[in-house]
């Protein structure tokens, strides 16, 4: 089990969260009375690994009970969906469970931490889980970072992956790109160009460092002029790309004759501090 993941499962799955008459008790229930949680962060399961686990279960049984919460006559999985799926593949009719009395938020937290500890989530599943905690359960990035034991910047960078084009997110899901590649692509605002670069990275097997150099060249490259655009539009676009490369984040530059404004986006307190430090040091 990976160390440093915030409060961890021990606190969230303590016996105090079990109904008084079921604390620490393991029950055998019908496997068809158990169902997956729609809030489960993990959506993709490796079929080969599931089959291997099913073979192990056929020989040894389900060694570790599945954690569930009871809803009427049904049991909703909180932790252990992979074991449940493999047990069904193995042909089991019943499965051992431990019942916990948990809120939807607690169940979501437990599912997220369990998957992070086992490194089971792909980058998009992880990002979607963080966003769900923030958007639906009104948690701050700081609270999420404390929950999972990661920095606020790591949470912010993860959530930013969801701004990428769907095709690029799919490449992250199936492993053609890593989160390091994707974080570099986030700074490129043109989604068409994002896709072109993502395809190039996957096709040539570029490293993250090579991708960073490629993105930096993109920012400095002078675009071929398009019909109908004024020279000042090209100058503005060029400046935006330069600033984006320097600050490593999205930049919006609005010019109106002799005035305008520059907007520098940030996605965490750590990123804010980094940008402010860069601006202050620029004047020295």
C-alpha cells in the first residue's frame, strides 16, 4: 500500500462507520445482490488481469471481503469491484462482504483512495474523480490534496487534463500518452494543433522531455499568414505564444489601440505563487 495518501482507507473504513450490529462482521451474500457503484472512479478494467484473478479465486476463494453499503435489499460496492467482477467470472454464487454505513461522499473518497493506492486509475479517471469531489461535493483543491496526500498543484494539473480534446483524453486512457505528455499539450490552446502533436508524439514515441521541447518550438514558431488577418493579429498571436511558453499556462491578450489587458490563468495557489515570483523577479 502506497504511503502518504492523506487520511487513507484505515480512517474512512474504521469500524465506527459500520452499523452497530455488523461491526467487523463478514457476511456471505448472493453475488447478484451486489452491484457496482455508479460513482466509482475506475471505468476501465484489464480483462486479462480480471481473468487471472478469477482463476486465483477459483482455487483460493475471495480472500479479502468486498466493502459495501446497504441500500434496501441490495449492496452497493464501496471498495473491491475488481474482486466482485472476477468472482462473477469464476462462477461464484456468493461473495464475502463487510457492510459500512457511509455517505455518498465517503464512498467516493474511499473508492478514489483505494484505486490511487493500487495505482489502478488512468490519468483521466483520476482527473474526473478529483473534479467530481470539487464540483459535486464542494471540496476545495486543498481539501482534495489533504485527502489523497498530493500537492494542490498536482490536483490542479490533473484536473486541467480534462480541458484537452476528447481524442487526446482517449489516448491518455489507453496508454498511448502519459500525463507528462498531456500536461505539456494543455498549454497549446489550438485543439487542432493539440491533436496533431498528440498523434506525432504517439507515432514517434517521443519522451516527455522531447515533447516539452516540441511545445516550446511551437510557441516560438512564426505562423504562416492566413488571408484576411491583419499584421497586428499575427503579432498578438505570436506574443501570446511566447508568453504561454514563458509562464507555462494559458494567456489571454486583448489589445485595443493603445490599451488592453493581459490575463494569466492559474489553477492552484502553488501555481499562483510561481507566477507571481516570476513577475517579481523579472523586474530585478
